């Protein structure tokens, strides 16, 4: 049976690197994104250049109909074997007391409710041997003081979602794990208001540098693959020692 994997937020950053890497590893890919059509088209072209089937749909994970359409489209490729719950956002870096409730709601909506919604679709469709990887963050255990404590708290919820879902789906032979990236060089930091954060925060990282999206994609690919057949409920830190 071939591997058919849905990736949320596959147009840029970690999701795009994961789509490209999984395609090279033999997965057919269905990915969603929000609005960057050109970036999505470039990733899709690379998936197809790797010799795999691919499709890309605008699928905002806060929109139940768009998410359902993504999973329906993926079903046309065959039975779903993988989900990478990746689409995530931060909000502007700043002190906790200044947190705007609308920013909090948006972070919960995308990073938690969106993940739950996609995991539900996947779990309904998956059979034995399938796997889910949730993209969490090292923030979940660091707490991100002075930056975005609310984002860190929601990522901690992702870790708990991973542990609970791993246990609930294990009897069906479905594995559920998470990766917890540290500071990775992507566009996400621009939304936080610190576009050069990958370099400016590198001094905090024991390995002395930010990570690259493909270094996270490698961990995701391993967790989805047969070498991780006895690994479930794990949160794999990919954070340069943070
Ligand atoms: P990114 O470069 O900003 O890319 C985000 C991707 O998600 C884009 O493809 C974007 O689509 C999509 N997206 C955003 N909101 C969406 C929504 N509501 N519905 C569907 N797609 C949506 O982000 P990234 O750095 O790769 O982050 C990916 C994940 O890693 C997130 O869960 C993030 O919290 C986590 N993470 C990142 C870091 C880091 O340092 N970069 C560290 C720890 C954890 P468009 O292109 O259409 O906007």
C-alpha cells in the first residue's frame, strides 16, 4: 500500500519542507494552505517532480468546510496513511499583560481547535499502520516568558493531545507523535514582529544556531515511517538543545 499523507500549512516553512521530503520518500501528498497560492504551486511542482501525486487546496484549518474538502480530496488519492498537523501561527511578541484577547482566540483556534478538527478527520479515515504527527513547539516546556506565554500554553495542549490520542488510537494500530521544534528559520517570526529572530535568538540555543525547516521535516518523516513502528505518544524535541 502506498503512503498518502495530508499536511496542513504545506505552502511554506516546516510544512513545505515536509511535503518535499515526504514526496522524495515516496508519499503522495495532499496539502492545505491559507492564501499564498504561488508558494503552494511551487511546493506542488516539487512534489510532482519527485514522481509523486500531489494536490494543494486553500484549506484554512479554522474553516470546517475547507478542512472537510481537503480530506475528501485526499481520499481520491487512496486511503489516508498520514497526517502532519502543522498549520500554526503566533501573535506579536510582547508582555503577557498586553495580550490582546483576539490574538489569544486566534492562536487557540488555529493551533488547537484546527489540530483537533484535522485529527478527527484523519482518525475516522485511517486504518492500521497509519500515523499522525502534530507539530508542537519547544515553547510548550519553556513557557516563552516575555514573548508569547499563551502560544506556549496552547502548544503544551498539543503535547497532551498527542499523548491522549496516541493511547486512544493505539488499539486501532494508529500511531500519534509530536515534534517540538525550537527556533527554526521560517517566515513565522515576521508575524511575531521579529523577522530576524532566527539569528537574533541564536545565542540562546546550545548548538549556537537556529534550525532549518528541513531538519524538522526529517524528524517528521522518521515518525511517520516504519522505523518508528514502536514509537507512539512521543514528543520529539528538535531544538538544538533548548
Ligand atoms: P510559517 O513559515 O509561517 O508557515 C505557516 C504555514 O501554515 C503556511 O503554509 C501557511 O499558509 C499555513 N497556515 C497558517 N495559518 C493557517 C491556517 N489557519 N490554515 C491553514 N494553513 C495555515 O510557519 P512555520 O514556522 O513553518 O510553522 C509551522 C509549525 O511549526 C507551526 O505549528 C508552528 O507553531 C510550529 N513551530 C515553528 C517554530 C519556528 O521557529 N518556526 C518553532 C516551533 C514550532 P499560507 O502560506 O497560505 O499563509
